């Protein structure tokens, strides 16, 4: 397997379509990645060439058979601080099942090195300058997401994009 990284692919959890409108009301205004990415949580990005997708699907299908569906709930607005910007995201109430899933993925695909040492599952909703991430802005986001976002996770996806096009689902890996 050729494990050269490819920034046009990712192994990810795509948030269900019926929740996109609510999330994207914020993302389309404040997330520069909005045009390229659906609401998602990345497990591995960058990923590998689509030439490897069939083999990876076989490996993950075997290891994730019977993993089962699980519920994710997002209520808390949080952020990562960078030099000049702040990435604002929703945190899951519990990330235990996501961490378990991530461990199975990385143990099954040891030849694909994660971008970071630690997996911090989050749903990015905005990226703004530090000066714009004031209390008023954060309060507006908290109000928008006050009822939370809740859904059942039943699959993960290998996604791909072409040049300036948005990412599209290429391969689905069922968890049930």
C-alpha cells in the first residue's frame, strides 16, 4: 500500500445531512473551510490516495464489524487558539466512543500516521481572528447551538475532492 499523504482525501465522520442547515448558518459566515467541507469530524486528514481505499475498506470492515451505532451530542462551544486566529468548534458531551473508534482505526492502519499525537474530536463551526472572538461573538454562537446537536453515528466515510471542488463521499464504512 502506498501511504503517501494526500490532502484531497480524508477518513471522516460526516454529520447527517438533516443537521447541515442549522450548522451551516454559522459556518457559511465564519468558517473559511465551509465551501470545501461538509460538517464533519476528521479521524485522518490528510489521508491516502483513493487507490488504497478498497484495501482500507476491507481492513476496516473486518475490524469494525459489530462496533455498533452510538449517539453523539454536541452542546458545548469551545475553541483552539492559534497565533492570530481562533478555531471555534462544538465538543461532544462524551468522546469515549469516538476515541475507541479512532484507536481501532489507527491500530488497523498503523502505516498511516495521524497528523497529531492526540485525537481531539470536534466539529469546527468558525475560524476568526482573536480580536473577533470576543464574549459577544461566543455568546451568539452558544445561543445558536443552545439546543445542541444530536444524532446516531452508524458509519464513517472516506472522502475525496477534486482541485477546487468540495469533498464528496467516496466510500462508506458501516459500523452496524
